[in-house]
C-alpha cells in the first residue's frame, strides 16, 4: 500500500480533500468513493488534532512560565500528611486491643 496523502502546511481543507480524492494511488487503493472520502477526511482531522495539540502544549508552557509554580499546590514533599487515608490514620479499621463491643 502506498502512502496516503497528507495535508501540506497551510493547505486549505477544500484543496487538500480535492487533491486527496483525485490522487491516482488513492483511487486504486480505495475505489469506493465513500471509503476514499473517509480516509481523506481522517487525514485532515489528524492534521488538525496535531495543530491543536501543539498549540495546547505551547499555551501550557507559556502559562507555566508566566505563573511559575502554583501556590499551595500539594504541601511539603517530606511525607507528612500523605498516605494516611481516612481520619488521618488514627487507628480506623485497626484492632487496638480490648474486647469486641468496646467503643
């Protein structure tokens, strides 16, 4: 199978779809026009998703540079206050000695 056409940078959607649909290899590989159309549109959407992903990453980096670390993000990283579960680890669910029924 030959490579499927990809949108060129700054190529308008209509131009790409037309070029993709009329590509000789695409016509041989996908003689059904509906299937060929679906493949061409999938290629276009993949390009759009890549652009959005790149834009998102750029914006995220720009925002990170502007704001710096978040204040009050998660507290100290020395282990205090973490992993205790409900009720701060005060013996909930643990047997503490004594007899059953003692509260």
